[in-house]
C-alpha cells in the first residue's frame, strides 16, 4: 500500500474512503501521530485477510460479491501491547463460517518508508 496515495484519497474533499473503517479503528487512528499511515496499515491488513480467506475457498465461488464486502465488518483491533487481530462481524463473519467454518488468524502489519504492508495467515479448524 503506497501511503502517499492512500493519504491523498483520505484527504480528497468529498471522499468517503474513511467509511471502510470501523469506529474503533478510527478512534485508535485519531490517537496516532500519523493517522493516514496508521489507517494505511489497517487497510493493508483488511486486504490481506480478504486474500487469505479467498485462498481458503480456492476453486469455490465467494459467498459475498467482492464489490459488496462491508469492510467495517472486518475490524483490525490492537491489544494493549499493539499486537493486532482480525475481528469479524455481520455478513462477513457469517460468510466466513459458512465457507470454511471456525478460523484463527495471525496478522502482521509493517511500515517501510512510503509503504504499509500486511500479511494474514488464516487457519481453518
């Protein structure tokens, strides 16, 4: 994720890009020195989760139209030490359970210069 481009999207007048973040994610980002950098990492993590889930159902159609995913239902939550986890809600949680059952995730977000990146490992029970 190229952070300057992401920042530009967030700051564009009339942009609704912030709508992809849950209230908790926006609250946490507001306390950060560089809000856009923080949110870019969260967006990269949401994308990483979607890709891991998609790979878990390889060969089968998705249960949610990719353009219809409510990204606020995929919340990236930190613990008190800053480690992150994926918390699912709503239609996304139901679709994940219906497609692969119970899951565990391992998530990592990194920043390097102008880039934010994330990896997500999805373990199916």
